[in-house]
C-alpha cells in the first residue's frame, strides 16, 4: 500500500477511502482488506484539528514537537496562531486589524479584532520581547478597546503578576497551541482618546456634519463615539472572516499591506 502524507487526518482518510472502491477489490483484494484495517487506526493517529499556523509549523504540530525559539521569537508566528484560533472558534462575522496606529500618543496595536460591535485589542510579547514597557502600553489599550489581552509565550508566565486582573492573558505554547489563561473584563473606554484616534474627516463623514472640530469632543455622546470607532476599525482591517476560510501562514502577515474597505 502506498502511503501519502498530506498533513491532515481528513486527507489520509480520503486516500484510504478512495483505495476501497469497488474496482480496487477485484484488482487488489489485499489492498482493500489492508485499507479497511488501517482506517480505524487513522482516527487515533491524527489529531482532530491540527493547528495549521505555518508550513514547518504544521509538521511540528502533527509530530507533537516543540517549536524552535527562533519561531517563538517571531511575532508573526504568534499572530498567525491567534488569528487562526479565533477563526476556528468564531462563526459570526469579524474583522482583524494588524499593526494599527491609535491614540493621540501614536501607539501601535499588534492585533485588533472587531466582532458584534465590540473591539478586542491584543498586545503580543514574543519569546525575546521586553516586558518592562507593558505598564505604559496597557493603559492606552484600555482607554480604547472594550477588551484587552496580552499574548505571551511560556517563558513569560512568571511575569503575568505585573498585568492588571482586568486584562486577559493568552498563552501561545511551545507546541503552537493557543489557550486562555485568563479572560478579560470589559473596559470603560475614554471618549476623548477614541475620538483622537480617528481622523476628523472620518468623524465628519460619519456624522454627516462638515462643521465638526476637535473642540466638539467635550459634548460627544459616548455610545455614538464607540459606534463610529468600531466603524473606523472595520475600514482599517486587514482580514475578515471570509478571508480566513483557510489557515493563515505567518509569512502572510507581512504580505498584502493594502487595507480592505468594507
């Protein structure tokens, strides 16, 4: 029997089933019987849903190997893992922003997810990243995004005590598995920071008011400001759930820098 490794349980099962066709029984009865015996075994050999986070990543995951430190130090590997995990777990429409500049202080968010009129900001700390700056980064995140998470690798677990309890923790393990160590609490967003994160022309267009200026922020409705901000994030997204029907490779993170206009 010729064994072809395609990297997934479903593919191997398809190969085995194809070998069990009626004509195969007459041509190669031994292969037919062997395939039937192997088919149940294939169910236990391969994981139910392999983590397709990269080409070498796939091989490491299927063989249950640890990911090299060089991969864990690559922020894009972690991004791809989180995006793929989110795509598998969510069936409702959503969009993803990558490296988006926000706030009046010109901070950059590693990942932002928008779903059900809710924003989720994620700060990533890869294997070699410095944790000392996080105290200055997270307060700005909390002023803009409804939920905030810090994604870490296993070597940073001992440092999560420095992260406020309202902020969630995502672990990206050395085997490429994404899991939640702690769920985030909803933030009380800051209207001023939200409005300063958007261009004046975008706010004017959303309000259908060409006379809007920054001084009007003091009288701005909080709910309306939040709705406009979510709308703005969606216009700056890199991927939607429709783009993630197949798993995202970490090299794709830096490709196609043009934003999608919804």
